[in-house]
C-alpha cells in the first residue's frame, strides 16, 4: 500500500500542503506589507530577523517540551494560536489601526509557535509511518511542498496586483486552522510510547544534546548539515544580485521566473529520486557521494556567465543539494529513539537554520559587498567543501554499504543522575556538533574571508528553512526557490523555506520556515 493510500498519512500530508500554501502566501505578502506601511528597508529586514530568532532562542526548549507532551496536542494548539495571531493583521487593517510594530510582533510570535509545532512534528512523522517508510514519507512531503513552491509565490504576486497585502494574510490564517483540524483527525498515535513525566526540562535538553554529540551518525550529519546550510544561505542571499550583476537578469525579465523555477524543479526530481537512491546505496554512501557533487555544482554556478547554462547547473545543484538534506533528516530520524526525536531533531534544525543558514547568508553578503556576487558564490562553495572533508573523515565512511540499524524505542530513558553528570558533556561532547561546525566555519571563514546572510534570502523569508531574501526581494514581487530547511521548517524547504521544508530540508529548509520549514515535516 502506498503512503498516500494510508488515510492517516494522507491527512498528515494534506495538513502540510495546506500549511505550506498559506506560508508561501505570507512569505510573499508580509515583506510587501511591512514595506508598504513603513517604506523602510530596515523595517523589512527587522521582520526577517524577528522570524529567524525563535529557532535559535527556543529550539532546544521546544524540542524537550515536545518530547514530554502529547505531540498531537502541541501541533494542534500551535496551529490554532497562529491562526488567531496572524488573523490579527487583517483585522487591524480592517479597523484602520495596523502599525509596523504590530506586524513585527506577529512575525515573531508566529515563528515561536511554529518552532513548537515543528519540534512535535519531527517526532510525529516517524511514529506515524514507521522508520522503514521515513524516506518515502519525507520525499512525499518535500515533493508536494516543492510543487507548491513553483506555483503559489507567482499566484501571490498576481493577487498583490489586485488586492492590498494585509487582507491576503487571511489565507495563511485559514491554512493554520485547516491544518489543525487535519492533524486532530489523524487516528494513529503520533508517539510510540506513553507520554509520561521526566526528571526535568533542563535534563531533557541535556539528554538530547548528549545523544546528538555521542551518536556518530547524528553528530556527523549535524555538522555537515550546518555547513551545507551555510552554503545554501549564502547562495540564496546572493541569488538576486548574482542574477542581476553576473547574468544580466533582473525583474521584470521573464528569465527571472525561469531561473527561480528550475530550483524548484530540481527539488521535485530530488524528492522522486531520493527513496530509490537511498535503498540502492544506503544513506551514508549517499551523503559521501552527493555532498561533493553539491559543492562542485555550486562552484560551477558561480562560474557560469550564460543564463541558460546557469539554469541547467541550478537544476542539477538543486537535485543533489536536496538529496543531501533529505538524507540527513532521514538518518537522524532513523537512529534517534522516539522519546528523543523532537529534542534531537530540533537541536539539529536549530544549528542548521538558526545558525548555519543566517550565518552563511551574512558571510556571503560581506564577501559580495567587498567584491561581487559571483565571487561570493564561488567562495561559499568552499563551505560545502569543508562538509565533504568532515563527512569523509567521519564514521559515515566506515558505515557506507552497511545496514543502518533503527533506534531501539524500548531503551529506558537515561538515568537522571547520568544526565545530570553529563551536563558537561552536553557542552563538550553533546555540543561537539556545534563546536565541530564552529571549527569548520572558523576554518572556512579564515580561508574564505567569510560569507553569508539568511537562508531565507533566496528561499523564503520562512521557507524551509532563512530570512533575508524576503527583505531583498520585497521590491521584486518576491519569488523564491526551493529549501529549510527546512523548512526550516521550510524549508525551507524547501528552500522556501516555509514552515518546514525542509524538509529540515534542513531540507529544505528555514523561519516559520515557511514553505521549507512547514514542509520539512
């Protein structure tokens, strides 16, 4: 039986697609709204910052809490609260009292609640479909979200020509409510074991970090994912300037839509390709071989001077980039015990979309400002190169070709005393992923003079995964390639990063991770 023939998964999938649709509308409309209210690029950027902060500030807490509470209840509550919060903008507009601070607060609050939704969502999917079908489930969600990323932003841009931006946010508010109803209607449990009391929230967080740092597959994929997200964030942050200054493509040139579209098309191919490739090669080998391809295609894109050549390279890069992200998500979900799913996956997404994505975009912006976008694209390809080195020197090389055992959900929770004693490990070994990523980033920055701004830049202010593109593209009718992802969410994507996408696309990506973030399941 195919996944979509399963009634519960179909409801879950529909909830994600409805949610992603609303997120993509908001990703286009919200920056236009704040810019129309203030006329200020700074305010537009502040909205993006407000959307990016919650994952960094609340990610670990949300992950630990989601593992302690009923995941279904967390997801439904977060969706319903966001429906009300986002709906306050059209209501304020109708009464003539809408202000820029109101929009800023809404952007921040919706992302906070999405972080909690996303944390519960990561643990819910493996429980719903079983670990043997996670790859197919992630591909189904990612693929559907990518199709929407090809269509919805353009439609939102058309709607902006005939309607004011504030009333259009009703679409996203309604999508939250519909998503909540669909999740509530899922009959199957979204948790493998019983929800019960735990020693304490801080110890829960430490336990998740200890697992992330000590489990070799999760640790390696977290470091690689962070570096991969840095590359994606840097590229997406410079996408529009690169098209303009290097390829001579700028709005309202029809080629702009083509170049945005090929990224989404590549994401669709990746979603279809990934389950087969993973079965044939095994996830560790997929990472080892597709990661170098991602770095090479990213470098080739930077060297391209013809828009048609660039379009082909973008499509190829999107395929391998998305496959790497999907592999990281799937492996982490397979080897993580159910009781740790939310906190471990949220910690991984926090490092990718809360650290790697915006840091990469910031570094890319600095390099582009001091040189040019083409140089920034070429330099940031080295970030994926660092990921290649990390992957090939990691346990993934030894595990390539070997079956990866699924986590044993019957394992008892780590003893509280062990967790308390491991608090130092959570900072040392547990955050080895952070330190490893930091070391790699440090090396990369030393070698590359730094690069980056927000993965959302080119994907979706929320998408799967980021946030700066929303500010940068506000004047360009905002269209974004796929995710964070991700995302983060979002994935954006998923680059479009809309509410996971990513795929944690991580894949696919970032912020409410609209698109990517909500896609990324």
